[in-house]
């Protein structure tokens, strides 16, 4: 009788421990599923933002081509060309920068990279920085927060331009 009671108590204890462990496993599984759902939701939000920015850039590019006849911007509307010895935006390139603004409004971060070919220009770093700052100025004037804009420069590529990138 003692052994039967002892066996019954041990079995009851083991079953209780197993049930508690199953509850912990269920909670862990629920937390993991919640984390997966959150990650999936964030990924979808990123896709939505990227889609909106791409759509807005496409519309802006179409407006530039319609207004100016410049079809070069179709290949890459985020690349703003500059003449070799200049750091000022022309009316056409300023319009191109302004056309990017609607798509950049929802971006968390805007990266403006100034390019100047150091093999063709003596003070290429200063020119590249000045070009990036000129584009940054237009972006700020059109509602993009200065805190969200990062300027960089590159003198290693054979370009005289500024590229505007965004980070979802």
C-alpha cells in the first residue's frame, strides 16, 4: 500500500511537471510566432514604402521628360548630372531634384553622394562636396528634414554628378 501511494504521488508530480513544462513551451512557441508575425509585418511595410517611393519616382521622371524632353533621366532619375567644372544646379537639374522630393518624404534617411572625377578636376573633393551640398539645399528647401540627409563624396569614379539614395 505504501508503494502504491508513493507511486501515485510520484506519477502525479511528474504529470504536473510535464503540464507546467508544456505550458512554458506553448508560451515560448507563442512568443516565437509573435516575433515572426512582427518581422513579416515590418518586411511588408518596407516593401510598401519602397513601392510607393519607386512609383513616385516613376511619376516624377515622367513629368521631367514631359516638361523638358530630356530622356536621359529615364535611365536613372536619382543621378543628377553636373558639368565638369561646375557645382551649381541648372534649372533642369534643380527641377530633377525637386521631382525626387515626393518619393523621399517617406524615406527614413536620404543619402546624397557628390561625385567628381579627380583625374579631370584639381580640387575634386571640394567640388564633390559642393555638389552634394547644392542638392541637399534644394531637398531641405522642399521639405526634407536636414536631420535625415547625409552627404558623402566620391572622387574615384569618372562621374560629375550627384546620386540621391534613400533608406526605407
